[in-house]
C-alpha cells in the first residue's frame, strides 16, 4: 500500500479503481472500452484509505460500487475515488484456493 498524504474523516473511503474493470472483453473476444455505455454497470475498486468511523470494510478490501456516485481526487500523480461507506454494495471475499476473487460482472 502506498503511503498517502491524506487522512480520511468520518465514514469516507479512498479507493483505487481496478485496472481490469476499465476495459473488458465479450465472450466472443471483442474488446469493449470503458467509455461504452452498457446499462448501469457497477465497478470494483481496492480500498487504500479509510475514515475512523468506517465499520464494515478495511484497507486492502476489494469493494463493489456504482461509479456514478463518486468523486475523483488526484494524489501524487494517481487518481483515486472518494466514496462513503454506505455507497459500497459488496465486499469481495478472496478465494482461499486461488489468487483473486473469482467475481466477474
């Protein structure tokens, strides 16, 4: 985890978008860019900072959220998203037998 020059307050989360969620591939192998509109699509992100009143998630968790309910901030040349804990829909549970979560949307 990078050391960030910021301290989150209250129930706020600072997340970094999953690089794989920006562009995806269809079952036929067609690349679908992140700018393509396909209904309401949720996104995955990794938590890099949490406020002191956050209860359900912790640093390093991968969370599912609605990308329309977000604010962007740039710190040390990297773009992060600012969320409230209530905006998180789910937390991915890592598969103990393999790498990753095994979750795909």
